[in-house]
C-alpha cells in the first residue's frame, strides 16, 4: 500500500476519533468530569506517551544496527 494513502488513512482515523470524543464528552454526566477523573486521564496519557517514546526509541536503535 502506498505510504501517502496509509498516512491519510491514519490521519482520518485520528480526526474521526477526536470528533467522536468531543461528541461523547457532551453526553457525559457532570460527575464523570471531576478533578480526579481529569487527573487519571492525564496519568494515562503520560503513560501512553512514555510507552510510545520508548517504542520509537527502540525502533530507531534497531534500525541503526542494520546500517
């Protein structure tokens, strides 16, 4: 598959997920939007960012070994 098509497909999925999340956030009850919930989401996003950075670092390191 062409890389441009793949990147556009991934971009479309991300934009769709953002729009769906915004639509669903309006339907959440107010007790789901407390400070504890926001802190939990921040921690989960931090964990996801850390794992992504680790994965990308390992990917780059393994790619340099092949050269």
